[in-house]
C-alpha cells in the first residue's frame, strides 16, 4: 500500500511517501502554504493522485503529556476537512518528536543552514510515516 504523510504547519506542509510495498518512507516535498486552504488541499489532492497513494496520514503535534493543544486541534480539524476532499482514507498519528528526529538526521548528514530549513518538514513527515509503517507491520 502506498501512503502519503503530511506534516501540517502554518507556513509549510512537509510531505513524505512510502514505497509501493508500504515498507520504506521517503521525504517527497515541502509545500509552501498559499494562504488559501482550498488551494493547498488541491495541491495535496494532486500529490495523492500523482503518487497513487491509497491512504494519507496526517501528523498531530500533541503536547508532551499527550493532550491536544491549539496546533493539534488545528491539524485534527484540517485532517477532517481533507477526509472530505481526498478520495482515500485519512488518519492521524502522533507526531511528537518527529521534528527533533528529523533535525538529528539532517545534522548527521551534515546538512546546514538554509538547506536544513528547506528540508526539515519533509524529513519530519518521513520520520512520522516510517513510524506509522513500522507499527502497521508489527500488527
């Protein structure tokens, strides 16, 4: 199963995709927010179609204690809207620590400055998606 993952931010959306077997996640792209949610969702729909994704996983930035703060509520709300727009199932996943993990990956690859800022969102989406794929494989 091919899965697309979204790390929804207020300025950027990190996107990752799995391989066709649903085993390995890879960073795909970063979409700059346009200021129009409908436009952003059409771009996500185009990615779902282009990548032939069968499911979309949206990260929920939960608080450290697991509660839903404003950012998590906004992501949950947007995931619900996306579920009505996209022709595939949409689900959410806890994304705590994915940006920290992505930053460590980029540091270890010696990616610096502007390149790191441009890549971190899609790498965070890939970290999140890989965790989702691994949990799915364990079941």
